[in-house]
């Protein structure tokens, strides 16, 4: 086929009506730019919100839950094996939160190639003493380095130095909400009562703000050794091991595997945070819907221009057919016109979309709940650009196809007779 | 032995809108290579209708049409387009030049479509055709910058570009003044004499017809005279 000739004719027809074609192309540009900016922004927001929870959540958490033994004595009885046994008021017995033999478990986990890293943790229920009242709260004993590396602990420290927690003995980083209630400043000493009744003074070295108010009102952090002292436990005492995997999607399977292997309770991130996934997918769906709707509108613009062009160029189409161009050639000419509008518009759209994203990226976004974020979040994923291009080419092809089909069916005899 | 270029056998055609009217009735004739034939007849007697059938653009008829000894019935749209491109040159009453293109490009288009020669050669050949018609100086102008007579000459050059077996014209001088009409006639005459070009021209200009080799006269869809 003589594509060069077809493109040449398409180009001439297009340039003869360059103003209208430019308007049609701008329609595509606008929709692609909006598509990219919208998706970039929405996904940026998703990443941010997911990060708020997911970044700081272990992919697999190992812990011991105090709960009744699922194997009650009646189950051991051969006589009642085939019966339904109803036991009421079963109590948990001998419950210990400690993970036994955790040094060996940590060693095994570190050797597992699927594991990115792990952070041991102690959770202690406490009361913060403030004058006559006590405020209930949680002190988490953490390995500062591992927590910073794996769970971005650093990002949430709004004042004070994270390393002081490690370097200063008996120090604590208070949740912002806790600090406000206690009227505590950095350098102050706060009294903390453990669930066993022991009171311990701790020096405030920083404030912590997660962005989730309910957490900030109860949560504080101390080093593992400080927390062990607080609880009166030896230095092998650990209640949780938070594992971060290389591949998050493997979490449910690995969680099950570890539960069996180490005889502990495990929880995977998918189970713990199912609702955040839904929020993300709703936002993404909305963005795609809006973007594709814009593209379809742009497609109608192209459809109109082509119809008008064909109406104006009836004579030219008739003579092309009379001198030996087939219906197929004519169709190709108009599809070429439509696709050029689409490709040109999409190209400009990709650039404008990127620029628009970059501009949004500069707009200040100061939320006290999100200390690590200074401007609106934008995701620059290449996939939006690819999807935008593919969709624009599909819509412009379809927008061109029907007018082109009509042009290819024009009967030159009717046109020539009409003159 | 003269060679038959085009042959019509028992061609009949009716229009069915709004009522069935028979416009062509048993048309039989053939044209030999190098003949300059004119078709005359009163307005509405079916001359254009016949020409559109002979040119393969209208396929809705009964009877047989042979061009270059090939049967045209049962050919597909694309095959007919190829035959028009290769074997038939057209000149209509209206010039049908594409205003987006230069005169030269207008002439070249059917040649580029045929792609028998490369673009450079097609351009060279288009220039030669324009020279035959005495308008080579207008080659680089846009089509809409020419006068009516010049446009019609460009249309003839375009009809010539692929060295067609036959040139068909539907009142090609219908829109021209006397001087330009004579000019176009002289070009046709020159084409038959110098290049042995076969021509089939519909006209209502008696003096034009009188100077051709053969006149086919029609009335009410029939051939009443062929000499
Ligand atoms: N599309 C059509 N539908 C119905 N009748 C038509 C149509 N086209 C032409 N006719 C009729 O066919 C007859 C022949 O027309 P035409 O071939 O154009 O005549 P001529 O070219 O000799 O003037 C006329 O009576 C005309 O009215
Ligand atoms: Mg007519």
C-alpha cells in the first residue's frame, strides 16, 4: 500500500483546516493533561494515606495473644470424640505476652531471604501521671535504628532527636497528644506507672506525631532496655517482632508459615488493613473514570471535525475515487487525519500533564497531622503516561473510524451528478 | 486490424426512485483504439448515466461492459478503482481540482496512486503533460489560482498522467467560453492525432461533435444514430 501518498493527502487536508484541527487536538491535550494530573495527584494522595498506616505497619507481626487454649481437655477424651462438646466460661490460663526463645527466632528470620528486615518491640500498658489524674497509654519499646530504617520512625518525630532515645538512659518520646495533656516539654521528667504498679521517672527527649490523633493521644516510645526496666523484665524480654518483607503480597502465606514454625500468633498486613485498600481503589477508579470521560468528550470533538471536513471535501473525495482511489484508501486518509490529531494532542497532553503535576507538586500542603509532607503529593508513575497515550489513540481511532467509514462509502456518481 | 478498447453489450438501466424509469435501453457499441467519439443528444436522454456506467463508477446496471477485453461485472470496488486508475482518464464539466495542492501535485496524484513510476518520474511526466497543454508555467501555483480554462486543461493533464487506454469526458467544455472550448477541442484533436489517444466525449455542442471521427446520437435512452 502507498502509505506515503495517503499520509501526504491526509496532511494537506489537515493543514487546510488547521484551526479546527488544532481545536480538536487541544481537546485531546486537555483531557490527557487532566488525566495524568488527576491520576498523579490521586495516586500521590493514596500513597500518602497508605503510607500513613501501611508504611508503619509490619508486613507480618509475631506476638503472643492471651487467649483460651483451643485444645480443652474434653477434646482428648476418646469417648466424646464424635460429639459436639459445649464448654462455657473458658478462661485463658498461663498467658504470657513474651515471645519465648526470641533470639533464635530473630536469627532464623534474619536468615530468611524473603525478609527485608525486622524490628523487635515491647508493648507496655502504662499510666502517665499528671498531678492527681492518670492518663492511660502505651509505651512501645523499640530498636530505634531498625524502626527508623524499616518503619520511617524518624519522619514522625516533630521535635527532639531520635538518637537521644538510644543514647540517653531512661528517656521517652511522647506522643504529641500525650505531651499536650501532660504539659510536658523536652527535658522534663514524666512519671509513668506500669500495670504492675511500679512508678518510673522518664526524661522527655522528643515528641512524636503520627497524623492519627487517637494514636498520638496514647502512644509513646522508649528504647527496648528502658521498657524492659519499666516492666521489670530481663533483657531477653520481647513481646512483638515486626517483620518487613521484600514482597508485601506474600505476607498472608508467610504469616501462616511463621505461626506454625515458631508457635506464636501472627498477623499479616492485608488482614490488619483491609479497609485502606478499598479506599485507594475507589479513588483510583474515580480518577480513571473522569480521565476516560474527558477523553471520550475529546473524541466527540474529533468526530465532529472529521464529519465537517468530509462534508466540505465531498468533491475531493469524489474525484479521488473517480481517479482510482478505493474506498479503503479514502478511509485510511481520514483515519490518518484522526490519528494525527490524536497523537499530536496526546503528545502535548503528556507534556502539559507532566507540567501540571509539577505545578501541583509545588503547592504548599501544611497539615499538622502530616509533618513529613510539605506540598501536595504527586505520583509520577510512567504507567499513567502510557495508559493515557493508549486510551487517546484508541478514542481518536474510534472517533475517526465512523466518519472515515462514511467517507469511504461516498458514491462519486452522486456528487459529480450534483454539479 | 483495429483493437477494441471498450465494448458495451445490451446495457440497460432503470432508476427506481420515486418510480421506476428506464433511462438506458439496450445500448450496444464498441470503441476502437485511437477513435475520437462524441455522444450527443438532448438533455436528460441518458448520456451522463451511460458515461458513468462505462467509467465503472456506476455498477448498478444490466448488460455487459468490457474494458480492454475484461468483463467488468463481478469485480470488486477496489478492483474497479484500480482499473479506473490505470486505464481511464476523466474530464468532467467541473474541473474537480484539489485546492489544497499545487497544479503539479493535482496532476501527479493518480500517478502516485498507480505507483508504476517513482515520485520523481511521476513529477517529470506530470510536467510533460502540462507542457502538452501549454500550462507548464502554472505548475507550482495552487489550483484555485487558475482561470476556468486553465483549470480544465489541468484536469485534462490529470486524465493523461497514467497514459490511459481511454479518456472519457462529460461535457468538458460545458463551462467554458467559445475560445476556451475551441482550445480544449484542439487539445483532444492533437491527442488523437499525435498520440493515437482514444477519446469518448459527451457533449451538446454540435460544432464540437461535428469535428470528431464518430458521433453517437442518443434519444430517450437509446442510440438512434452511430456514424
Ligand atoms: N438519481 C436519479 N434518480 C432518478 N432519476 C435520475 C437520477 N439521475 C438521473 N435521472 C434521470 O435519468 C435521466 C437521464 O439523465 P442524464 O444521464 O443525466 O441525462 P443527460 O446527461 O443526457 O442530460 C434524466 O431523465 C434524469 O432525470
Ligand atoms: Mg449530463
